[in-house]
């Protein structure tokens, strides 16, 4: 996450900031899963909350990778 942030501060490329946010969301998701926090303990437990946030974070990292490598098919 730190590398994305440093690179963003140097180059101001939007994809680098999106990658940084994606990694931060991934870390927050891991914290939520380990802490047991849930949006709704009965219907949306800590594991479902983790997977929802993990999916969002990984999608953001994918978007960053796609934008940073425009000549390659991802």
C-alpha cells in the first residue's frame, strides 16, 4: 500500500491512488474478519462482510493494474 501511495505522490496517476485504496480496503476487510464485526450478525455475518469488501478491494486493484499496463490484455 505504501508503494502505491509513494508512486501516486510522485506521478499523480489516478490508477495508483485506486490501487492504494484497493489495498487499504483489503486490509480493512481482513481486520473485520478477524475482529468478528458484522453488518448484521444473523444475515450478514463477519465472513460475508469480509468477502464483500475483499471483492471490492480486489476489483479496485485490478482496475489499477489494467490502467497502469494499457498495452497488455488483462
